[in-house]
C-alpha cells in the first residue's frame, strides 16, 4: 500500500523558567492574570542568552530572562551574531525532536548520513512488516511504469511473507529450545532481504538548529524528489519557531555537487576486487607507538617527540595493563587510541549498510548500489531450498531496475532490495573501531555485519597486536575473557 510522508515536531527545548510558569498555570484553579506570549516558547531565547555570556557582565539566568522579555530583540541579536559575525555555534543550543514517518529505506540512508544528529529507526529485524511503500514521484507521470512498479513490490511482499512462514518452521525445528520471539526475529531478519528500498520506515530524530540548517541545504540540493520534499517539510515546520537561527538553508552551486558521476574514466577492475567483502586499504604504520606515546604524554612533562624517540624503552604491555585495569564493556578507550587510523573498503548489502551507517564518528564514502555486484542471500534461504525462488525475483527486479534507470536514474534504486550490494570506504581511528567491534561483533548483532566485524577485528589485530588485545563484542567482554587477553 502506498503511503505518504509525515513530518511532525515531537519536542523542543525551551527555557526552564517558562516550563515552571506553564506548570503554575496548569495547577491554578482560578483564571490567572499571568499569561505567556506565544512567541516566547522558542529555543531562540536560550541561544540569544548564551551568545551574550562572553560579552555581558550579567549572570546567565538574568540574560535568559531578558531574552524572554524581549524575544524580538533576541531574534535580531541572533541574526547579527550568526549572519554578520559567523558564530553559528549559538544555533546548537536550540534542539528539536522530530518524527519522520513513512520515509523510504532509501531516504533513511540520506537522512542518517548526517553525523552530528541522533536517530532511532524502526527495525526490520524485529518488526513484521506490512505492505507499506512509496512510489517515487520521478515515475508517477508514467502510468504503465507505476502499475509495473506496484505489481513488482506486491510480488516482493508476497515472497517476504512466504519466506517468513517457511523460516519460522525452519528455525523452530533447528533451534527447539529457542523462544518463539527469537525465532520470529530470525525469520524476520532473513526474510527482509527480498524487500525493496521503497519500503517505508519511521524514525525519531534529535537535531540542533545548526545541523538542521545544513541538512536543509543538502536535502534541497538532492536529486531525489523524496529528499527534496523532506527538506521542504522540515523547513516549514521549524522556521516559524526559530527564524533567527535557520538562515543559510538554500543550497549553493557547491552544495549541489554537480561533479558527482561526471568524470569520464574507464578503469579495469580486477576480478578479485569484485568479491572481497573486507579489504584493508591503509593504516598508520607507527599507530601503535603513537597510541602508547599518547597514553604516556597525558599529564607528563615530556614533549610528544621526546616520548616517540624513546618509545623502544617503553614496556607496551605494562602500560596497557595499567590503562585497562578494571575496564568494562561500556568503557570507551582513552582518547590516545585516536592516534592510530585504519581504512577499510567493504562490499556489503543494504541490510548490513543499515548498521554500518550508524557509525557516524568515522569517514564513510559510499559508492552507488550496483546490481553487477550481485546480492547477499541469507544462508537460511539456501538451507530451506529457496535460493532459486529468491534469485528469480532478483532477476525480475534487476530487469525493472534497468527499465526505470532509462526513464529516470534517480528513481532506479527504489526498486532494489535489502540484499543488493554497494562498496563503502570507512576510515576510523582505533578508538572508534573498538566501539564498532563492541557492538557489531556481539552475538546479538545482525549476522552479516557481525561477520564483517570479525574480519575487521582480525585485520586490526595483525597490524596493531598489542593495542587491540581487548577488542571484542560485548558478549565476550567478561572478566575471564579480558584476563586471557591482557
């Protein structure tokens, strides 16, 4: 069933004194003489007050009260500080909670590309999906194409239900002691590989005004109509609340990135590169020494170069044993672990990419989905003897993909599935790779990203053998497991 996008404001931060005033009004049994002007219920007053901290002798609570009393003046001040003086950081004090409903899985990749924003998304691993999807606006002028699109999506949804029922029976028999809920989750997780990227999702997003302004520019610059519409809806929702903080929301020529897909080169791809799911591209050869030096440097009286020049005198194991004493699974590695970097290229499905993209404290460069890279088929589909049925549907999908691409290439990816692959380059420091492994090597992680994480662990332990000894999933992070490695 085709559904329409909805964007709703779920919450925003306002001055706490206003919250107390509102509570007082609600508690009052009689008509109160006290009233609130509508325009004071905005985070702009917080931004204006905090912006004045550096140049005003008044206490910050007095600055907040002044901003509330003269909202128009506060707005003028914000605009001057952001626009004329270039201090965009004051917009970070205005925060919004936004519901994004009925956005496609394809759109969610563009939304969650923004790294300084918080998201929680509906999971296809745990929720039995209905038949909700979007029809790309790019193809709606061609009625025959729309009919064919709907028919194909319906066939995918039918096959999803078919696989789900068969996998429920398969997993129940294979794991007789497993709870029904876990069996259902495994069946959902593997059945979804045949669903299209047009399938709808929903998410909660928490974002400050500065990052939202950047998102609006990028969304408006997108070539995908759904993303453009999202940008328009977000602007119409938020701008009336914080007009002094959303100033640079129109994309420039630079933002449009017209250079993408506009280079005319022909390279010969080695056959082996087409099948490598994890490839270590490069790393810092002295990264491990720099981590140890970074640990010693903190609160020392030596320069970093002096420590590095004497690093051979240092017992790395002794240093790390002291640093890791009493470490638990929720503890982050010290910032010294950011001194070493490693870059990988991954070949993975859309399902696995949905997990990878959440690691936004990294550099991720993604290529487009490419049917030539084949698809990832869950082993359970093969084990129940339904691989042929899966691939038959993939053939239909890819034939239609080529048809849509000729009509409008911006709509083509919607018809691809969670099983279709893309390449992604990911660069991160060792501290972030630790975080990645804790989550993705855990037994509860999605199986494809878990397998990828194991391979990342193996490669990192080869190049940084001492500083990765406690790199593992949360489930293995027990005292007895740690003691084996330290």
